[in-house]
């Protein structure tokens, strides 16, 4: 497979920089093998059946973007102070953090970046454009200081158009977010609010929560023309015993298991034991789903519209077929659906 197979032209004005308000008022493109239907997220219960199960990712986005100052004694005029932007990527087993630092060349090992009166970090090392930082706080004290100093890590295509603000603290977080650790939101889940959840429950739709801490690698471009040579970033996830039992019960009863978002889908397929059966699972997954992949758990997918030439375009093409997804995206563009993290959604039913 060639990368060009997953490319398309997207008008710049279809990139959403704010979400729909209310959340569930966003548009929903329902794609089945034989037809496309324009709907609203509020109508999602109409497209599901009693006994179907939605799998929800309950990760919580941390305010992972920080702006700080490095002060260096001596040196040439102007070298003493440098302003730096830091985006946290993931914690290390030792409690430190890997991060992107801009400009990284202005920070030496052992130097300290001050983000606020309470929070600073020391550069331990840098390798292949990434840094490892050790903060002066840990546990709840670190969480509180990060919450006060940090900004929500909006995706690059939004951050290029505007800075994060107070609204993003709510908008870029799901209503069921629980376990802190993501530096990007599971964006299909952003369309859900209490009224929609209540309507789904009243219809007999069931819910299962899993956790996958979405990393900034979800935005990394694919740089190889031969898709098979791409290596996925790893992300930490967990499927509990209870979650596995719920999903297995739905499969055995003939209900459909529909992940909300590609993160939830990647996690349940990572935990699959065999076709139609899943087991409790904890660890890092770098599963790369491309056309030809045999799905064991997912019977459909609710997902937003993805970047051209991205691994997520490959994933939805694996689920629906490459040609079918070209048709879906051509329709979405012609009908002026809003794209990417704050954009509209789709329900893919193969």
C-alpha cells in the first residue's frame, strides 16, 4: 500500500477551531455499505439497537502545554534568558517526563526551566528531538501546579490558528474523563453530553469504559511512501476484567460492540484473544490497523473525520474499505462537514 492511497484535498475552511454547541448538535454522517445518511449526533440512538454496546475511552487530558523561561548565568549578551515552549508527551517509569521543547537547542543538560513560582523542570537528556525532564514536584502537588501553569494541548492544526483558552478546559475534555494521562483528546467522545447519554441508556444501549492515554504521536505524519514501513507510537492502555466481561457478554448475546473513537477501537483490538472474545489487558499498544486487518471485536465505529495520509485514515479504510472511505470523505467535503478534533462525526457500520 502506498501513502498516496489515503490522501485527499480538504478546503482549509472546513477545519473546525471550536466545537458544536451543544456538543451533541454536531452533524453525524452515517455510512453503511450501500448508503450514506446525513444526520445529527442527537439522533445516534436511532441508529443503534437495544443490546448494542458503546466502548468509551475514559482517559483525561492533562494541560500538557507549558511556557517557561531558562536563565543562564554569563555568556554573550542575550544568551542569558530564553523563552521555551514545552509539550509533555508521556511519563517515564522513573517518574520523569518525555517532552517536546521548542527551541530545544537553547536548553542544555542540567539547566532548569521555570514555568511558575511553584513549577520548574530540569533537562536530564535530549535525543532525536525529544527531551527528558525532571520536575521539582510529584503526585498531587505536581498535578495542581501543572493545572495552574499549563494549557490544553490543542492539535497543531488548531494551535496554528489560535491559542488555547479557558473554554478549551471544558471543550477538549469528555464528560466522563477520569484517569489523567492523555495529551490529546479521544475526540469522537467530545460529542457526548448528559442528555445524549440518557437517551442512549433509555434505548437500551449499554456502555463500557476502557482507558487509553492518547499521545501526541497521534498527530505525527506518516513519512514513508510504503505504508508497511511506518512504525506506530506506543500508548498505554487498560481493559479491566469487568470491561472484558461486559464486551464478551454483548458479543455472545448477538449485540454489536461499537467503540467511540479510534483510540477505544485500537485498545479493544489489542486486547482481543480471538474473534469475538476479549480478555483483560494492561500495557502499551502500538497496533497499526491497515486495510486487510481482521477485526475481532469492533462491529462498527463512531469517529471524527481524519487528516489525509494519516494512520487513522488507514484504520477507517481497514474497517469500511478504501474505496468506500473515499466516497464517504468526498460526500463529507461536498456537504461541508467540519473536520478533525473539534469537527463533526461519522458512524461507520460495515
